[in-house]
């Protein structure tokens, strides 16, 4: 087995080991040495192997999980670490709210815990309220006449501010929003307190700048612990904003935690793709640790369908004005230049593309880049993020171009009836086509887009295999049930697929000799569990790089 000369530190044993190389879970043992897997085989053989390899040394630690389910470590392929950590910490709040008044009440509760400074939350979605109407600054002004308040929307594309916040941020009735963003105004021209897209993203650093590095580092520790409880051993930390310096990739916080040996998940950073690649290349040089590295670029090509900011080929079914097709958030010619410049150096690019027009144009750029510069080196892969609404021919085209589809299954049910309302029944069959993408040889990488969706591993898998909402379990039979995937396929998308998106499929995402020892153990065999039982599953243990970072 090639590991006689290596000390074996631990052996993991179970009757249900899913290596990710096929669709089965079988009895097996896994031998770990340092941060790598050195052997997979029979438990007796590996015990003997460890005894021989460790002669005169401390015996290998044995974790016998009996009939628990052992899988490659879960890997969230798309989240925003800074905001996920912030909104899950005592520094801020996260909630949907029942309506505008309920959100104001919840912010009043936060004010009791934080008596001074900014009040911040994330999660509201007016289309899911009763009544489903857009809020305004007036309700916040009545409750908070003297404190700045900011509520970030659940889709992370819109801010709801009070008048004090607008003043502190320097936004007034004469302000001009940056390209790709807007300040909403009422019929009299007065600001409503709603700030959208690039304009909202530009303001966020000023809002969160009130928190100290120590507070942010503590929030990061808390979120890392949460990831471990969910069996998540790796994440792709994606740029949140396209503007220079606003991506919220806090490499400084990660570096401080790594230095203190407190980094318990594998962090893959994806800063913003710009004409100036110097920050990325500095990060590429500076962060080469197995737990902390820079893997590629991120850019944004459109918004979201629910706000008609996703870029679609044909107008929205419920168009708000003539030719209401959304728009690209960056000039397509500039996006092409960015993609080609990255490809020339062999750097992978991940692009936020929700609407079918954005997906189609991005594929054009990737195709041109491949024709000019060939495939990316060293197993690197370009990705499209979200890919919610395809032109029919682009499903197979994405696969043929070797582009990874980085999707978030819980997004499928976030807005019940929304796809039919905004895009119409003719386009619905091409929304989140997970089954179709796999059938044409595509690669799926699963993530949550946290904080847009909470990092709940079982909710992720549940939606992928049922196409039902994890909270309501609606609709009965699943939304577009023909696009369901099997549990084995879902787990592979959440392990090997995400490793592929991070350009690390050569060392992450499967259980095999030579792979990094990122392993998750849960209390039931997910491959044979009824759909109703998936969300009852508990994480028993999480190993990152051979280190047990969580036990139930």
C-alpha cells in the first residue's frame, strides 16, 4: 500500500464509507498520516499496518464509527465569509421578517443588545412578506430618529436605510448612484431609503467599518465552529462586490487565525477580477498554506431575477417597462477583456451569471479564451455562479467548454412562484437544470451563497434530491421534479464538485490514498435514507487535514 515508512496517526472505521468514486457506501477503514489519507482498505489489515508502521511509537488513534456514514468532507463552493460570520455573530442580526413593521421591531430588539453605533441586519425579502411591498426609510425613522440603521436584503443586492444612515453615508437627494446601482426615489424625488446593486455594495464597507479587527476575528471563529458542526471542511470565499477594494475577502483575518492555529476549515479565496491583477497576484504569492490559498478570480455580470436585474434575453414576463431585460452589471466588452487577460496567464475565473443572456455571453468569452490560449493549466477550471436560467442550447455548451456550474440548491425554492411570475412558463423548464447538466456531462459544485442561505448541509442535500423547500417541504412532489439528482450525485457535487471549482480535485473531494484527509461523519446512511429523514441527520465528527475539529 506504499505507506510502510509513514507513521499512521489515525484510523477511521465504518460499515458505511462513501469514497465518492462510485455510488455505494461499503465497510472500510481509512488510515491517516499527517494531513493525508495513506490507505483505504480492510480494518484488520490497516490495524496491522499501523502497528508495523508505528513500532516503538504511540499507537494510531482509532475512530470506530460503527454504521455511521463516512464521506469526503463537505465543501461549500460559494459563500461570503465576512458577511456570513458577521450576521451569525452577536454584532448583527439575520432574519426574513413577516413584514416591514416586524423587521423594525426586530431591529429595536437588537438595539437593546447594542446600545450605541450602527444597527445592522440581513435577510429581508419584501416579496415574501404580507403584504409584499417595498419598505421605506419612514418606518425606520420613526423608531430610530438618532441612530444609523441598515438592513441588507436576503439576496444581498439591496439596502434599506434610515435617514440617519443616509446622512452618515453622504447620500442625499442630489447624489448620483454609481454605474450598475441606484438610489430609489418617490414621486417627489425624495430618497426612499432603498439602495440597489452596485450603489448598495459601495456603501457596505462604510457601514461595517464600525467593527474592529478583534470583533471580526471573533465572528470568524464563531462561523468556523458553525461550519464544523455542519460537517463543512472547506469553503470558497467569493468576492461580494465588483468594485475595487470592496470584495470583503478578509485575508488578514484568515492569516491571523492561521497563525494562531485556529483555522479549522480549508479557505479558498476568490477576489475580484479587475484590470489590475496585482492584489490577486500578491495573495497568490502570500497564501500557499494547505488551509489558506488564493484559487482564482470572481466577477459579476448581472443581478437577480426577483428584482429584474438579472440579464435575460427576452423581456421579463411581468415587465415593468418596455424591453425590461435587466442589464449587465459590467460592460460585456470589458468583461471579455478581463476574462481573456486572466486566461492568458492561466488564471481561472468565476462569474456571477443568473440570467440566460449573462450565461450565454460569459460562455462566449470562455470559449474564445480556450480557442486562443487552450485549456487552463494544472486542473484549473472556470465556473459560472448561480446559473439559474439557461438558453436551451447553453446547457450542453457549458459542459462541452469544461465550465463548472456552481449552483446553490436552496435558491430553487426561495421565491415560490417567482420564476413563473418573472420569467413565465416557457422559460421555467430551463431554471436550475441540475439533472440536465449532469446528463450532458457537466460538473456541479454545490454551495449556499451564505448569508443568502444558511450553511445547513442537510438542507442543501434535501433540496437537491427533492426540489422541495427545506422549511415548508413544498411543493408536493418537488418543483420541476425531473431535475432532481440522486443523493450520491448531490454529495459528489458538495465534495468533489466543489473541490473542482476550487481547482483542487487532484487532492480534495474523494477518499483515496494521497488525498487530503478532509472527512465528514454523519449518523445515518444518506444514500438509503428516506427524503423525510435527510434533515434529521446529525454530524458526528468532522476532520480537516486529519485533525478532528468537531465531535458531537
